[in-house]
């Protein structure tokens, strides 16, 4: 995983579809994505793996950061 930047923050419930259902610590990882077919495929796999890890640990992810989550991942993270 080729990361550009990382940040962390404290999150509270702030929207109708809250990804933080209680107070959480948030870790944001920005991947460097090469914008060719191979790079986008690699980023898709990496983002989906990161989402799976977050879901397996009882966490979630922020919907607007990218579009590569699977339907199953979206429904598990946002069951409402």
C-alpha cells in the first residue's frame, strides 16, 4: 500500500447516515493511486481490503472518500 498521507481525528455522530455510531477515533489513509487500469484495479483491491478490516473490527468507513466499496460492504457499514 503506497500511502501519501495519514491523519487521525475524534469523531462524533454528525449526519443522518453516521459512520461513527458512537465516539470513535478516526484514521484516514490516503493512497497514492496511479490513474491507469492497473493502478485503479490495485487501489480498488486495497480500499476494499481496508474496509473489510475496519468492518471486521466493528468499525466503518466514510462514504464520500471513494466509490470502490462493494454493495455488501456498504450495507454492512450502513444497515439503516
